[in-house]
């Protein structure tokens, strides 16, 4: 039954994406950028609503009081596509750094271009970083909120931290607060798999890290606070009444935290 619901959700997700891009196009490109934001935010919320209706996965996001009023960097864990959908609807004018190739996709690329996102060419890292900092600085001056995933690529819940130095460079050069985000959404929406699992995905915006710290000190604090938040949510999910399947990385991390496999419920790879 879960496999069928997962398949149904994936079909509904992509059909909704295509249908909404077509439906909203006559309106989207005639609105101002500020007015047009309601469309991608509506799509994100409707996608999560479909997940709740079809799969039975609810979402609870706390810590809204930790979001600064001015420009800041949002630094979520990256475990699946869920964390791309879930957070930007809470921001006034979010800003993504994305692969330049995505801008070439017909219609989708045009939607992205209207929102003045920051495309990056990953071929030359030092040159790419300078270009990203320049564009991001320009956009952040307009009181925008930059979303960046400190580990760069999706990683399974409980995996060893693999934070990149780029987040420290951006923190130092942009001189704005960084809000870490803890979650274990990868238990319910695993990376590189079509399976979706019922339950409640809990995430939390953590207290912001103030600007002006040494880059190494900042990165150590970001890792420490984010991973502590994720550990707490992992234990909570594993010990819930109906825990999701736990990947080996989560089982290993739970053991390191002193949580027995038996108390974590059914464990699957």
C-alpha cells in the first residue's frame, strides 16, 4: 500500500508541477516579482498538501520566531527534495543559488529567471564563488533571504557531517546572520528513491548565528548546533509510535547516541 501511495504521489507531484506552470503562466509573467511570489509558494504548499493527503505525511515547522526581519542566510540540512519545498514559503523574498543548467529548461528556467536567482557555473570554483558573492551581495541589499545548503548535496539522515567551506566564505563576505535549520525529512522522503512514508516531518529554524565571527569558529558552531538539532529530531522520529524505516546511517547514529535498535522500532535499510 505504501509503495502504491508513493507512486501515486510522485505522479501527482509532477503533474501538478506541469499543470500549475502552464495554468499560472498568463498571470505570473505580468505580475511584479513581489506579487508573483505567491505562485511558487502556492505550488510548494500544494505539493506538501498532496503528500499529506496521499501518503499521510504531515509537516510541523517550528522556530519561526528565530527568523530575522532583515536579510539573512538560511542554512538547512539537505536530505531530499522536501527541504527545497518546505522552507521558502516562510520567507518574504527568498534567494536560491542554483546550477546554471537549470536556467535553460523551457518555462521552468523562465520562472526562475523572473525571481532573480543566482546561477552558478560549477566548473571553476574560485571564479564561481566570486561571481556568487557579487550577485548575492547585490540581491541581499534588497532585503532578501539566501537559502544555501551547507553540505552542498543531499545526504541520508544520521550521516557524518560533510559541511563545505563555501558557507563560511559567504557568511564572512555577506556579513549577515545565518539561521541553521534542523530536520530529518530524509526518513520520510528519502533521497534518490520514489518511496514516501507516512508520519510527521518535524523541522526547526534554530536561533541565528550573529555575523562577525571568525569563519572557522562560525563553521564549527553551525555544525555543532545543526547536528545537535538533527540528532534530537532523529531520536524523536525513531521512538515515535509508528517510526519510518531507518537507513543504515540513521541506525548507526542512533547507536552512537545510545538509542537501541529495539527502542527505534522496525529498522529497514
